[in-house]
DNA sequence: TGTGTTGCTGGGAATAATTATCAATAATAA
DNA sequence: TTATTATTGATAATTATTCCCAGCAACACA
């Protein structure tokens, strides 16, 4: 007797089968490929970036579906949506078991460069956890995630100012 | 002999005379009124909110000028620009000597409610300062300010889920 | 206190990201 | 396999923000 294997298991985008079904959503090709693209991405992508990458794997994809799916994944808490101030949203898979660890951002207000930053000190991680707990208690607010962004001037723009 | 008083001094929007002139900018009515409105605001306003309020004081104002001025003030570091994920930017006067102290945000991903949060512990404030210093050194990045936002479910939406 | 320079403004048009519509399609339960 | 209905994709619509440019006004310098 062969052990049953759930559909999509082992396939790049099929890893999230359980997550989707668990929330009562259907496991469709667009959803799988979008998740696969997000998973393989090493940096924050815009909706259009994602559309282009998905299109190479699954040409039938529509831009609307990309937006719709991203919104869904954000609601599900699987994806982070960021705004770096350039008029388009960026998306990153939340740190699960995968590549991209949770990180914060340094954003240059001059040239728009974004630096990912994830080598937190023990102290930092600890304090954030503690703060979240306190906020939860004080405001009766269930914290699901957070964004921390530092704005200023990057190395290059700093030099240019002098 | 009467002590000279700089133009606009004492007037609500004239408080920033020095800031503007110091950067080589002209002190115009739109700029003064926009700053006055931001100063009197108790909460984060959208560009349109600001336009409407300014319009009551200075009806000749144009929406374009509001956007232009806000961009200028953000570049000058006098104003904070936020994105709460509803498609429109929000603006708050940076904590100077004035009303609104520096604060962070709790954002409900369900209903969009935004809670201002500014009763930091000594520990929190300290760590942020320390982190900024470390980042400055490590990435050669001049930190000018930061945003910290916690996403999750507010009290009301939490109750509704059950 | 005039006057010239030029930074600043306002209205309207243009742009571009995101959403809404809706008939066709395909995932899932029976 | 078949029925149900969530999901999709093309297109149109929306909407925040930016561009453009002729007229205006702040202010440096008389
Ligand atoms: Mn990132
Ligand atoms: Mn606020
Ligand atoms: Zn830069
Ligand atoms: Zn809520």
C-alpha cells in the first residue's frame, strides 16, 4: 500500500497546500506559482515584478489575479506588504521555514535604496517580543507582525552631500 | 527703539520662518497655513484632509501645492509621511517642541483602525537609540528617523472573530 | 519704498498603481 | 462524472499623485 501524497506536495508552489485548504481556499495554479515566485525571490518584489516572473512560468496569469492573490496572502498572514515611499507596494514572504528571515529596512530618502537588515542583537529580538506582549495587554490588540524602518541617507548619498 | 520682530513671528504658521529661510526657501502663505494645520492636527491627516482644512483658512490653495509642500517638508525632516495600507499617505508634524510627541502605530488589518502609541519604556527608547547608532556605523547610514508599526487585530475586530 | 529676478503657485491634463465588473473556467464535494 | 460555486482574466473604471506652464509674489538689492 502506497502512502497517499497530497496533490502538489513536493512541487515548488505546492508547499502551501495545507495553508490554503486550511483556510477554505482552493489550491489553484496562479496561487501556487505566485507563492513559488515569492519563495524564490531574494528581495522585495512589486506586484508587477511578480506578474512578470509568474508569467514566465504560467503565461495565462492576469495582473488582476496577482493583486487579488497578494491581498489574500497578506490577509492570511503569509505575506508582508511594504511601502518604501516610491508609490508601489512591495511584497515579501513572511519568514516561515524558508530562505528569507524576518528583517527590517534602512531606506535612503535621497536615492530610494533599501537595505535589508536582519542581524539583530539578542536584546533587540527580546525587547520586541516583550513590547508586543505589553501592547497586546494594554490595548487588547493581537499583534501578528510588525514593520520597522529607518529613514536617512545611505553611504553614497551621504558622501555626495559633502 | 522697538526690537525688530521677524515677519510671521507670533502668527500660527509663522513659527517655522527660520526653518524655511534657513534652507533657502521662501515663506509663503500656503506653506505657513499648511504648517499651521499640521500643527493643530491631533491626528495623522491625508493630503486631501489637509487640503480641505487649509482651504477654510486660505481658499486660494491648490491641491498640487499641498502635495508639493508636504514633499518639501518631508525632505526637510519637519514632517513624517506614513502609509497605513489604505492607498493614501498620511502626514504628521515631527515632534519638535510641539503637541505631538514621537509615537508608533498599531494598525488593525481588519478594520483599518490606527492607534497611536507613545508611552514607551525607558528601555525601548534607549535600545532604539543604540540600534540607530550601530546601524549608522555598520552600514554607513545616517539615520534621521524611523517608523515602527505593529499589525494585527484591534479589540473590536478580535471580539468579532469569536 | 520701488523694481527685477526667479522661486512658487494653481488649474488642468497626464500618469500609473490598484480595483471593480462580469462572463468564462476549473477546483472540489457529492 | 456532475453540479456547485470559488476563482480567474480581459477590460474598464477609479483614484492618488505628478507634470506642465503661464501668471504671481517673496525678497535681494537698490
Ligand atoms: Mn526586505
Ligand atoms: Mn499617528
Ligand atoms: Zn541614497
Ligand atoms: Zn479592527
